[in-house]
């Protein structure tokens, strides 16, 4: 039986130079990988509010008018089921504030055409191009014990 144990968010900021802001995770789940700013949705919080809060906490930026791009589901083998999650994806092109490093992650701008996929989650190469062009995503990824995608499927009825 498929169980989702966490609701999380990721927010991607694209600047006027066609660069996307990624963060190098410094501790916890995903350490050593580039990803968007984000994290767990807290009790009583909407995914959008969580994306705004997490972006502020992790990189010091206030995102303006983020666009909801759908969600991804990450499903792990039975012994790693606590990692199963639905992750809501947001894209922002307007932001304010001063970019800064936090104890959780180090931010860096990357040209949208030159992402460090070899240092990212295995699923990212499948959906980042769509997300960066503003396309909606609703995809479920099944991982093996080593974090490699073993299957992916579009979700059409959720």
C-alpha cells in the first residue's frame, strides 16, 4: 500500500539572467546534493506558506507571486518508507532581500542550461527541464535503496 508520510515543498527562483537558484544541502536528508529551497510543511500551514517561509529561512529571499507547478511524489523501498513524501513545487521570478547562506544550505546561481545533475537527486533530470519552462508536473518516482529512480509515472487523477 502506498503511504505518503510527509508533505514538503521546493521553491525555484529564476533571475533575469536565466539562472536558477539551487542550494547545496549541508546537513540532514539530501546532504551533499543541490536542490531548491524548501522543506516540511508545518501543522496548519499551506504548502505555499511553507515554500515562502522555507525560502526566507534557507536563503534570505522573500519570493513574490510564486507560481504553483504541481507536485512530485517520492516513494522509497519498504525499509525507507519514512522518506515517502509529496512535494509541492513552486517557481518564482520576482524576489526581494539579500541572498545569504544558512546553517542548512549554501545557495548558488546556475545557468538553467548548465545544471549540476551529477550532484542532484536522480529524478531531477526527468522533471527540471519541464519545471524551468513553467510546465506543470504531477509525477510519482519510485526509488531503489541507493536513491536511483527505478520507475516513474505521470499522475493524472490527483
